[in-house]
């Protein structure tokens, strides 16, 4: 048995790529070796800014010998069939055996493969791994053809105590590597993984990302505690910073408390995004503290004073810019920015941002009537100002704080909390894990923004295709679904989409450019109607299924309810929930089985007869007690279910359906549907049609699986 150690040493690998790269290296090497017949014991993968490392213990000295038998065609088969078999098995005709079997004499090829030395296989698999490594971005340098994320500098590949013979584009594998770029740049030899890890540590390289993360976190807490403040843990930033250093040395710095007048979101963004600093907070007030923690990749000889001072100077310059923008923006009201929105194109086919704001105002006012506690004037005011911060100096410099800055500016000019909060919240929810706005005015403006986006781009045929969704329309639809369902908003989706589409008519001329001018108004109306019915409503149904699937709800039940034409999402999901609970009962599962049986018979007989059996049942033709009982039960159940649906008592609607289980079961047990007498047969098929219609009162059961 032998242990394998591989290191791919390069220029700095982007921090965001390191984790996946180490996982890809491990999976590709393990799979490649196992495909070749080599299975190790413990596999490990690591990444530092300059190296990807893979170690695998317990590899055998060689792959096992393989003996394989393949049965071919009969000996008297056509020549071409025999030739194809011989070619596939890579054997000659005389090397095959002829064996008698019950169905004739067949050719058998016995293929024997001698095992290969493990070092030979490792070299082959590693070369293929390097040449086909799935970097999301890579580069070629010099005269070679090899592509890597950053220029590759060396390959270490040791199997047991032997260097594997491997050369990839001039990079010959060896048993040497280098330590920290500045603290210990000299080369050193390694003989095993444990030796490698120990030597790296001695040369100021901490191999394990988790070890680097823990050291940074522990030291950051100590530094913050020393100043009487609290370190704010940021897991994403922690992982990123650990990917930027091989020998982390956390240091504390400070900045002028005068900068604390700038909104803390801007201060945090400046420190986190631009400088990769961790922030601190006052333990008592929870407010941002004027201290930050940076992570150095060297060990300063002065305890870090010079490094901290340098970082403080850089941060002071950045915060001075932010303070300047903040103070300049406060000299104007948000209304002063509105005219500038007319100079910004939202989309060439959908007008300018100023046009979009007007559409949002009208839509927010319309939506306010469906949102309990929402003031229509406040909703319109918030929509009017929602995009005004886009042309502020702060957002121009820091685009990530759009909306957030709008709230600060709105509060500074005396707008109500509801209006200011809606300006901040109207982009939310931006993703499945984002908080969903709850305040009525915020909900109205957030819905207006997303409806305008969705309807606009669908109307100009910019729908998502495959994995491509450049305008984030799937996210907009999911945001609308969450806003509606999590806030229990009762509105008709189709009607709202029509309202959102009305202001778009002036922009849709290109969509009907081939229509005569006097007929364009009508053509635009047809285009909008078709867009909503054929594309947008099905799109919402698909997004609803995706969202509910993540919550454990069956997609077929959503389809079954949505197919009835109801587009009140709150009611749809309430009915789906009741239907799901019903189908989990014995009555529900048996009713579904009875429905499927009736529907299958109808499908066959209707196709054969070339007609639909959807006429009323003639009670005078009913003969058997079971069919009479079923006819009575169907009428009552359909009426009761319909009445329950009208008052949204979905449990009662399901109870009405459950009353059909016994008469349906009895009918199929005792009654022959395809009777010899034509009139009797037709009436019994009509009875099956009544089963289909009655059950489909609640949902389209034909779409339910099972």
C-alpha cells in the first residue's frame, strides 16, 4: 500500500474559487483512479491562495488483473455482425471460443488485461484532471496550450516515497514545493502528507482553510474584547479572507468617530467590500464602533502598528469620500432627483426610469385597495420617490445601497416612516432567503415594482429561456408570490396583470409594426391579452410550483387547482392544502382511484364512439340500486362542494367529495358500464361523466398523480 500526495502550485487563486476547486480536484482524482481499478482509503483536499492539494491513503501497488467474458453473435451469424463484435471486443476470430447453448453455438471473447502500476495510472489521471479542470474562468500564458485559473508554477506528485513520472506542458512533477511568499519563500522537499503539512507549517503556510478561519475568528474576538467592543461575525467575509492569506495575522485598527454620522450601511459596505475589514459594535448600544479588524498575510515585527496605520489611512480616504457624498446629497430633496430619471433609459423598448416611476405610482395606488391598512396616497408617494436615490452621489459611488439611502434621504426630508421604509424595501424580497416586507405601503410598492418588471419584459417578448434570465423575471415572479401569500393579499392575478399592462401600450408599437395603423390599438390589446393568458399566468403557475415544492407541497396538486382558472394565490394554496390533507386519507385515496377508473373508461369509450359523455343522466333509465344511489349522491355532492367553495370552506368541500367514495365503489362492484343495450350503456357512461364533473368541481383530478 502507498499514499498519494498531489500539490498544484500557482499564482494566487481567487478566494471564491478555492473551495469548489479543491472539491473538484478530489472528485476528479478519486473517480479517475476508481474507474481505473484503484480504490484508496482516506481522501483529503485542501486549498490555500497558491495551492490545491489532494492526498489519498492506502492505494495498492497496481491495478488488479481483469478477466472478462463477452458473448457475441452465433457462429453462423452474418459476417458483418461477427466483424462488429470482434472489433468491439478487440480480438481476432481465432481468439474466440465457440460454446454450445440452448439456442445455438455462440462466439465468446475472453479478454484478459494485466494490471498496471499505480504510478502509471496516477500520472495518466492527474494529467487528464489538470487538462480538463472545470475552472469557471481560466487563462493561457506563454507558448503553452495549458489553461489554468492563474499561471501554474509547479506540480508535486509523490506516491509512497517515489516521485511520479509526469510532464504536463513542461511542468515536470517533483517532490518540492515552496513556503510563504514573503515569510519563507525557499523550496523544500517532502516525503509524505504528514511531512508536507508539518513542513508547510514551518514555512508559514496554514494548509487547512478551516484552521485559518478558526484562527481569524478567535483572534478577532480577542482583539475586539480588548477594546471593549464586539466583533461582528460575517461567515461569507470570513471564508473570503481565509482564502486571501496563507498565514493569517488579524490586527485591529480604528477610524475617526466623526465618520459615524454617515449611515452605517455605507460604513460597513466601505469596510467590507473594498477593504475586507470586519466591523465591530458597541456591546451596550449595538451601534457600530469606530474599530475594524483587518487580516495581514505577514507577521509584522512591530506588532502590527505600521500595518494598522496604513490601513487606517486608506480607510480614512474611503470614508471621507462617503461622508462627502452623504453631506452633498442631503443638500437636496429626493424630488430634485426626479427630473434626472428622465435621462436614464430603463430599457430601449420600455422607456426611461421616469416612465417606469409613473407606472409604479399608478399600480401602487391600485394595489393599495387590496392590502389591509395601506394608504393609497402614501403608496403612490413612496413609488414616486423609490428610484430617486439612483442619481444620488452616494448610490452612484455605492450602487449596493440603493433603496437603503433612499430611506435615509426620505427621513431627512420629513417623509413618513411608511413611505421611507417602502423606498428601502421595494426591491425585496430579492431571493428565497430574503425577508419579505410586511408593512402595507412597503408591500404595495414592492409588488408594483415587480409587476411592472414582469409584465413589461414579457410584453416585449423578453421571456426567460432555459437557464437564461437576464432580467431576473423568475426572481420577480417568486417575489410577487411571496408578497401575496405571506401577507394574505386577496387579489386576482390576471386582473392585476392587465392593470400593469395598460400603461405599456405606447411602448408596444414595435410588437405590431406589421399591422395597419388604424388597427394597431386592437392588435396591441390582443398581444397583451395573449401575453397574459398564454405566457404570464402559466409562468406564475410554474414559479408557484417551484416555490411550493421547496416547502414540501406536491406540484401536481398545484396544477390541479390552478387548472380550474382560479388565480387568487391565497385561495389556491388554501385549497391545495385542503386537497393534500384529503388525499392523505383513505377516503381521498380511494376516491382518486375511483375517479381515475371512471376517467379511463370514459377516455376509451369516448374515443371509440367519437363523442363526449357529458350529458345529464336520465334517471328514468337507471335500473340498478347502485347506479340510482350514485346518481343521487353525485348531485348532492356537487352542489355541496360548490356551495362550500363559494364560502371558501375547503374542508367542507372535501367532505362533500368524500361522501362519493362508497357509492362509487358500490357502482363499480355491482354495475356493468358497457351494457348490451345502447341506451343503458350511454346513460351509465353519462353517469361516469357526472363522476368526473362532480369531482372536478374542486380541482382537475386528471392532473393528480397516483
